[in-house]
């Protein structure tokens, strides 16, 4: 519970209605308390940090002036939503965020009426808010709609598609561009350079606001001044991009100056049509270490707020580390390698590569579709591009994956991080479906390594393969296998028989090999590390089907259409009626919790797998191997 002696104002705010009872003069003090409470809370529990610190004043101003939740407030991505949750009745549960049965890490409609649109992926806010505004206007509903989008999220095509449509249909919509120069990493691209050139023109703004009061909207003089304003902005600013899209542009203003924010928002509340307010903020504002180290403080674990983040000691490498080291080693061996990331340099393990091979490194911003098609274009000219991307983000480029890469059988390797159960970031970031959506694509090789060394070998295999290939690996560390530094490839479509047993054969894919190894020992089963989801090792599977009483497939992917479905299709095609148990993720979206908690919940830890096998095939476990034939 919050301490009223330390947070006398915030302790009285259980909803935005309580916030609106404060005199406007006290809002800076409210913001100060929100910021201090946010620092204290995240230091205790961990979570997304820097983005929320940067929007404290903006969040206070929006909930103060707008009648939320009747007025719709739509956040983009949601990294910055912690102050919003604190002010909307979830203050005392904020330390439960990202934990099992705790608050969701992002806005979620089921959690609160103030979370008007569920997010987790970038660049959806303008489109969603536009839909809300149009639906309200068609019903004659006077509610107001506000979308808050960062300059990083503005690099995605979806944002511009929504701007293009919004300027055409002219909704009563306010878009707030929260410009802090950052996504998780520094922003890239021409839009970032353009925004950096914009400067506040107090003279222009004074002339414009005075002119509004002096003339009737729609009159000849009003139209003349409107056209003059557009040309004048061209003198004061390098670009009139948003005006050309049909949005009336205001700003930029200081997003940490609450009186100025309130004044600007109050003015915009009375305007009709599409509006865009450009707000300049600092990611990590109010906590000096987070202001200095904005990337490191984007998301944090628990830490001492006085000392800042503790430096991590040596630990075994994560799969992401394995990929990053492999990428540099392969780039040294083959100058055709180009690496592409959609704004995930740190998360995908590209920091070292971006420094050592700068001319062959391409961060395209939050633009997954472009990343894939860019790689396809490179491959057409003899390059060997590697696209480093999260499983959940590759979903956003599915058409490009099929139409631009696989259909043309181009040499593109996809290094797919965060495959399977991801954990605290919840359903929006879970890599639950990649094996299903990849294995149905012609020409695609789909691989899932069992450990760190195999990850390196399969990356080499995919890179040297002629045609599209994917290597899908989980978040975090593996079992700790020793890594061979050589760039060794493996035969495509060949599984590894790890243990010969009796009665039941376990066909394990990727990270499920380790728990299945324990199960195989416990029940004396055969264990196969499948390695390849497409193509399957058909000869080995058919041999095991003829020599065992039952087969079990195990994967940390949706059962529907997954690797186990591929095995079932193979058996059916050959007329084999061997009993088959398919274990995988359940047919529902997984909530946020630790990866270990979720695997246990889904029955994909060793105990759960063994229990499922015994329940289905207990009578077969003691049976000897049948003769193949």
C-alpha cells in the first residue's frame, strides 16, 4: 500500500476523477509524486522503466483534461503505460506487473476500462484511435479520442497508413507525437532526422492563435491565412509532413512543462478535425542514471534506486549471445553476409556486429515488413542477408515472408529469437505460433536447436543452404552445452537419436529435448532430437513408428499445425495407424508469468510430460521394441 506521508497527493488518487479535483497549480506536485512512486515501485519489482518516466507529465495532463475512460486514450506499444496504470486504480498493484496473476505489462482491455485498446506491438495507436473516432462520430457520440505514439513507433508503415486515411476522412482525433529520439535503441531513419530539425516557433504559433480568434472559420480570409500558415511553416521548419497528411500540426512543446502541456491540450480540445501535437520528452526523465543510459534502463530487473543497476557478473551465454557471436564469426568468414534488424539491436544480439561490421548492418526501424523485403532484394543481388527478429514480430511480415522470399526461393536466413514460451511480457510477445506458420510454407527450411552448440551449427546450416531458412530458438539460456567455435553445418533434414529405449519414442523439438531427456530415462523410452521441423527426418520417424508401440511429439509451440502435426501428416500419408500423442502449448493465449511457470502450467516440464505419457500409454511403457517391418 502507498505511504500517504510520502505521497500525500497520489495516495488520494484512486481514479482520474480524483485527479481532476486537484487545482491545476498542484499538478506539478502530483507529477513529482507519480515519478518518485514509479521509481520506487519498479526498483522493487522490475519492469519497463525509462519510457514511463518520460511521459509522467503527459499522462497527468491527459487524465486531468480528458474525461477518461469516456474519452478514449490509446497508448502505442505500452512500454510507457505504468504512470497511466498508477493513476487509473492500479496504483497499489503496480509492483505485481509482469508477474503471474499480476498486472499485465501493457494496456489490456480485460484489465481496466481505462485500457481502451490492448497493445504490445508498435504503431497501432493511430489506426485504433481513428477507428474509435469514426465509430463515435457516426453514432453522434461527442467523446474525444487521443492517440499517443512515440517517434520510434512512427517509423512503421502502419502509422503512416493511418495518417493517410485520417487526413482523408477528417475525424475529430488528436495524435500526440511523443518525441524522445528513442525506441529501445536510438531511432534511425529519415523521419528521425526530420524531427530533429524541427524547432519551436513561438512567433508563428502566436500569429496563428491570434488569427483564429479574429476570423470566421471557412471564410475567404480564414482560407487565405490557412494557406499562408502552411507556407510560413516551410520557412520556420524543414518539413510540413503532417500538414500534408491533413493533420493540423502544433508544437513542438516541452513535454515536461505541465502548465504548457495543459494549455496546449486545452486549446486542442476545442478544435475539430485531425490534430497532431508534437511533444518533446526525455526517456528516463527524473532519474539521472536512466537519462544517461537510456537503453540499459528501458526495462530493468529489481535494483537499488540509490545505486542504480548492478553490473552483471559472468554467466553462461544466452541463445541471443550465441547468435550474436556466430553472426560476427560468419561475417568475418563470408563478406556476403548482411544483417538486418527491425529496431531490435540489443534484444536480438546485434550490438557487437553493429560496431564491427557497420557497413553491413541495417536497422530499418520498426518496420518488419520492409526488413523482410529488403532482405529479399539483397538476396536477388547475390548477398546472404540474415534477418534477426523476434518470433512474435515476424508475424507482422508474414505476407513478405511468403510472397517476397519463399515464393522466389531466395537465400535469406531468419534468426528467430523468443520462440516458444517467452514469459513476463505476456501473450503479445509469446512465440507460440512460429512452427505452425512456418512449416506450411514451401521452400522453407525450419530448424529448432536443442542447445547452444546446436544453435550455432544450425545457424551455419541455414546460412549455407541455398534458399530460405529459419532457426528458431528460445529466450534466455540453454542447458549449458560446450560451444564448438568452428563454423560447422549439419545435414538438412536429419534428426539425432539420443537414446534407444522401449515401448514409446519421444520426438522432441528444440528446447523440449532437455525435459524429454529426463522423461526418457524415467520410463526407458527412445529419445530423438528432431532438429528439423521442415523437412522432417521421414525415414527415422517411419522406422520408429514401425518399431514402437506409440510415438509422442513434444514442442513449445501451438499443437494446432505445429511440428507434431507434421509427424501426424507423415504417418497418415504412409498409412501407419501407430498411436500418437502430440504435446505442446494449449489452444489459448498464455498469460504473463516466468517461462518456467508457464512451461509447468502447460505440462511441458519434465514432470508434466512424464505424467501425460504415463496417462496415455502406461500399458505400453514396459513393452519391448517390435521388429521393424
